């Protein structure tokens, strides 16, 4: 036994001496990109099979995930979208990526040509529409699709806490947008207030993976609308509504929306701060530029283009969660469901630690060192608020 140990030690020493006498050549050149890295990201990867990803618009670790919903339930509908589907029910503003449990799908909007207050899931006439992947396109921070049944073009883009819809109808008459708060998981409590003929605010409390998920929103439209409900009837709080738009020149209808875990005022402030009066083109470019900078944290060189697509699509998917969970003023809703405020670090949610601790978080310690500190501070805050510490198994 001693002889084996001594031989092993001698071998190690000899190898170390040999290594000292060798000239070690390293390539210190900087990897270069041949085109924008966002062009290598395929947001549809993982939307089939059991991938549970979504193709819609989001920002790096952003609060909003504005994406189409093609599936209402089931394990392979966790993200709200599955590539084998051919019907879109609408576009909601929160989605999970890669999880094994479903949640989110908050505040669904759907442009249509009839005031039908039903999604058509049971085979009856509804506001849903057939679509084709041939008329669907997406890139980091952007999504577009053509709705075949109503001949409407849809474009979506986002900031961290807000989003923009752009709808192009074929005719100036019969322009409707369905606002559905019943969509997806169990609705616990809601509110819907028509502030003017271009403004709506409200809240949605729901139960799924989270037993009481609280979301507030504020909507601003480019054109005036009339509601199925009287705008001055403060007693009315519908769960689903058909907004009819007045658009005689048939201009693109733009809907801006901010969300918040705190209150309606926070949602409005998030929208006004991050989007304000900016147009769709500006926000789309801003989102793309942010993603380009984010993806440039790792630059690879490979003559095989498929390898690059796989790499940057995977890198992209590591950067869409955890999700930012505080308003622009620092307020957030803690584990105790009370309102708290942070000014020293960003507060996050949706860690899915039973999966991400293996590889995603070790990666973050290299390319997301500042966010990793925020993650740890978030864990500490969650423990102080709820008495438990997030963990992974």
C-alpha cells in the first residue's frame, strides 16, 4: 500500500516538473461576431415536445413576458404555448419558461372583429383564431403573427415592466379587442375600472402554482373605445369585456400596458416611466439593443451556424428568469403579501431553484455577478418576510 502511494506521488511530481519545462501557448485574441447575436436566437426552440418555453417578447430577467397563448391547460401547456397548436386564444402578459408547473397567463388581450365574450375552446364561436407558423415570427424582445380567421396582424414588444401591442385591422369597421381576466388559472379576485375612453386599470388575483398571485395593470390605448359596460358605472367590474375602437382612418391600433405586483398606480408609473410617449419602433429597437448587449457577455466562434443557434438560444433562455419583481420606485410585494421597498438591490421572483441551482446559477456567478448579489439579497429579504429560505433539491 505504501509502495503504491509513493509511486503515485512520484508520478505526480515528475508530471509537474515536466509541465514547468513546457511552453504553454494560450490564445489571447478576442472572439469576434460575424453578425448581431440576436439573429442567432430562435425563441421557438423548446416550445414543442416537453420544453415548456414560450416564444413571445420579454426583456433580460424582466417582469413582463408578453406572449401568445395557444393552450389553456395541461402539463405541456405550462408556458401557455405549444408549437403543435394552430389556435391562438390571445396575448397575455406573464408566462413561465421551462417549468413543470403552470401559472401566470395574466390579463389576456385579443383583437377580433366581433364582440364575442367567449374564447371558443369548447368548439363554439369565440374570439380565438387559427394561425400558421408560416406567418409567425419572433426575436428577442419581439413577436408577430397573422390571425387567419380575422385577417389581423399583431406585433408585440416590451420593456422590463411594460409592453406594447400593435394591431392592424383590414377594415375600419368592427375593430374589437377582448380583455379577458378569466383566462387561464383560477380567478380569486378582480377589479376593472374604465378611467376614460382610452384608459383602463385593474387587478387580478389568481391561484395556481402560487396560491395567491397578485397583479395590477394600467392600459392606455391609441384610439378611443366604447365598452360593453357603461364607462361611468363604477359598480360594474366585468371579468371579460369587448372594447370597440373608433378608428375611421384605419390606423394601427396601439395598446400600451404596465403591470405591477403592488397597485394600479405602480402599474401606471411603470408604463409612463419605461414607455411614455415612445412609439412601437423605438421600444422594439430598445429591446433588441438591450438583448444584443446581454448576449455579448459570451461570444463564441464556430463555422457551424447551427451550433451558434443552439448556443445563443440556450443562453437566451437562461436570461429570461428569475423575473424582476419591484416597481420603478422600488416598491414590491413580499412573501408576507405586504408592500415593501428596496433601493439598494433589485428584488426578483420565479427562481425555480430545484432546477436552476445545478447550472444556471453557477453560470450567473460568472456573467451576472451583480444580479447574483441581488438574488442573494432577495433570498435574505424573503426569509425576513416569510420565515423561509428558497432552496433547491
